[in-house]
């Protein structure tokens, strides 16, 4: 996996947000070892085979991981994902307990398979 853009972005965040983003980044790199990363729209975007799979972002109240996939491809029985667009959904993360590794890995694999 290419390194740099995501590491720099994460390093610029507050310590609390940095810890959450690093946890999410570790899941992305573990689940998608062949992914490349680049800054797009000012945030790190991970790609597999040239297709956007996910992005990490920091907001005022939380950090988030955005999955670039049709909502129908992202099984979400607990309704943890937010968004209304046709091509992506977002998981808002405010605390470490919001990081459901099993669900995030399923969503990453679904987004990469599109």
C-alpha cells in the first residue's frame, strides 16, 4: 500500500481524532492490502484497481469512513451508516466503541467488489 497522504492527513488532526482515524486506517490497510491512497477533495481516498473504495475524513464533531458503494451492497441491519446518496454511505465515529471492525471490514470488501 502506498503511504504518505493518509499518514500526513491523520497527523494533522487533534489527538482524539487522530487515534480514531488511525484505528480506521489500520482496518482499511488490513482488509485492503493492495489499496493505494491519494488525497482527493482534501481527504485520503483509498482505491483498489483504480476504483474509489473508501475515504477517511475529520469533521467538527466526529471522524468518518465513507464507503463508495451502492447502499444495496452495504448490508446495514443495525442502521449505523448515514447518507442519502445513490453511490455512498458514511459511518460516523465519535468514540472508539463506534468502530465495529467486523462490519467495517464487510463494508470495505463490498465496496471493493463493486
